[in-house]
């Protein structure tokens, strides 16, 4: 029984998968934040163009 417990403690394959999952989640959060920032800038630009063309 102690042999099984020691093997379980030394097994790091699950930890590696969790680390990759955390890295993927952080990258996804970064992409979402960048997309939100760019989206608002693009929306403001199109609103400016629309108002300029409407008043011309």
C-alpha cells in the first residue's frame, strides 16, 4: 500500500496537464482583453466616420 502512495505522490503527469491548462486560460484572457480594447476603438472610429459623412 505504501508503494502505491509513493508512486501517486511522485507522479507529475497530472500537474503538467494542469499547468498547460492554466497557461491556455491566461492566453485566452489576454486575447479577450485585447479584442475588447480593439473593438471599442474600432467602434469609435466607425461612429466618427458615420457622423462625418452624415453632416457632409
